[in-house]
C-alpha cells in the first residue's frame, strides 16, 4: 500500500512542471518627459518611475527614450 501511494504521488508531482505554466514577459520602455522618467507599458499607459522613497527618477532633457 505504501509503495502504491509513493508511485501515485510521484506521477502527480511529475505533472506539475514549469512547462505547463505560461510565462509572460512584459516589455516596459522608459521615456523622458519634462525631466521625469516614465514607464510605458505594453498597452501604452504611462506611469512615473519611482525609487524606494516614492520620488520620481529624473533625466536629462536631451535624452528622449531608451528605444
């Protein structure tokens, strides 16, 4: 009985690998608008990039984006 339980458990665990989970990679781009760095999401929404103290990152006005 223990052997059957062990084998059944092994088969159930084999079915739970990372290949079954779809992984999504989001590509955020950084934009410099009026001296503040913004993150543009794949659906084109903008949000300011903030640091640990909740202050926005600043950028030089000559830099427009990172591509």
